[in-house]
């Protein structure tokens, strides 16, 4: 399993489902407008949304990690 990645250091390189936290709750989320920090749009153009509803998460995501692989069987 992956380690938690600080969201202020790195964000997912493309829009995909990841596990994210605001240190109070966990979300299956997508970071829209993400990429490496050097090439990202200004922070007001990035947002975390809940993967299943598409609704913006209204708290500050502090960490994220890749979802685990699906079982083989």
C-alpha cells in the first residue's frame, strides 16, 4: 500500500480516483486541475471533488494516496 503524500508537496499528476483526507474524514476523491506543483494552475483553479457525487469537498485536503489494486480473484 502507498504512503500518504502531503497535498502541499505533490498532487496526482492526472485526474483519477485517490484516497484523500482532511485529517478528520476520508474521501474517494479526484483533484481536478492537478499536476506537478511547477506546472499547476493557480490554487483557485484546483479543487478536490468527491468521486461518486462530483461535489466539491469544502474542507482542506491535507494528504492523499493511491487506491490499492483490485484483488486478482
